[in-house]
C-alpha cells in the first residue's frame, strides 16, 4: 500500500540554475495479494518512478509504502534482505537486462548468491531446470547464452530469474513492449499462468491499453505524476469517469470482441501537449488539455471520488463523465 507518494528530481535548466521535476505528486496505490494491478499512462507520467519507489530503488520525498503493514524503508540488515526477496522486477528490455557472458542457468541462479539459504547448493541445478520449464523453456536451455535466444525466450529467462526468489510481488515495467506482437501474447500467457499457479501479484506497467486490459484485475491511470482514475479493470475500461482515461481509451485499438461504441467511447482528440513536469498546471493537472475544464479545475486539486454505486472506482475530477 502506498500513500501520498511524492518524488521530485533536481534537473538542470540552464548553465546557472536547476529546477525540480515533479515525478510523483501524492500517489495512493494498493496492490492485493495475487492480483494484477495495471499501471497505465503515457511516457513521463511517473509510472517508472513509482515502480522504483515500490522496489525501494528510490526513496520518496514524502509518503509511505507498506507491505503487510511494514515500511520497507525502515528495515536494515537481515530483515531488509528478506524483504527484498519478496518484491522482484521484470524489465522492459530483455536484450539489455541479461548479461551476455552468463548462461541462462547462471542468470537464473544469480539471485541466490545474495539469498544463499533459499535454495541449498545441491538443489540449485534442479531448481533452475524447474524454473526454465515453468516459463516454457527446456531444461537443456540452462547452458545457452542470452544471445542464442529469441526476444520472447529472453523475456521468459527474465521472468524465471524474477521467480527464483519466490517473490510475492513482481513489478513488470513494460514487459512485452520490446517484443513482436506475435510473441507478446505468449509471454503474457506465461505471466497469467504463473499467477494462477503461484499466487504472485503483478504491478504491470504499460502504455498499451489492450495489453493491460488483457492482464489486469484493477487499473490505475496516471497523468503527470498523479493517479487520476483507479478501479476494477473492466469498469474503468468500459465506463471511464476521468476525461483523460476516456481520451486514452478512445485512441487505443479496440479488441474485436468489444461492445459497439457508445457516445462515451467516441474518438477524443486532445489538444496541446503534456505540460512539462517541471511546471505542472495548478489544480487539475489535466486541465490544459481537458475539453470539460472550468474555473474550479484551475483553482482546486480534485479529490478522489467514488463512482455512484461503485465505491472501488475512483476518479479525481470535478466534473466526471
Ligand atoms: Fe477536466 Fe476539470 Fe475533471 Fe480536470 S477536474 S479532468 S480539468 S473536468
Ligand atoms: Mg517508463
């Protein structure tokens, strides 16, 4: 559970000065055991910074993260190491994230160097073979190097490596966006099957809405460092309440099985560019691009409000759809 996460970075503005980039601004987020939370938004909206905070690779300026009630930023030594095992990461680029000098087997076994008690030395070879088979590779693949595999196979190695520590949460940052379309579904199915089998939760970060719709139980939509809408995936996708979500959905390719378009899912073309995160608009950050904006949107930051009859479906908008 994350509450009020805020993170700014100092960025150079000119030779003489610097400014602050507002990457996260008061983000609340809940990930439940065994579920997939889709984290959606355009590049630069803060998704990756949020992931890095959840993985404790980045300390927030304000706000808290709790896993089972424990703030990992307060942990030290053995308890910190034990916590790190529980939350793992699958990276976007399976070409860059695997060391080409190591074999698949060595790559999968490497996390055990820092967690030597997890799998006894004598059982590691067998466990590597098991993990390879769990992600749809062959036991014999352990001896091959990353460059001998296709992109989809490399991402399977990345997943096996993340699984090596029996995590409870895996943060997947654009895990299929570097892959060919035909391979994406296979890798997504591997993730889905592993979730059913192991009960692992995913924070699934993507700008690709059809992909998120395919995998997510719940979604959170981010815009300029804030979560603007969140809720059960089907509800958010079929009845978006925040104008930004509606615009994203209207621009996304629709699955052939989707319901016929109603008024709400007409194509919406936004005007303007995403404002700079070094100088975000007052009030609602979406107001410079929103066709519904009124004075109140500039004056007051909209609070998260539940949809009528759907208390889990929240939108931060003064004039929700
Ligand atoms: Fe648009 Fe106002 Fe809602 Fe922001 S608060 S999304 S500007 S209507
Ligand atoms: Mg990113």
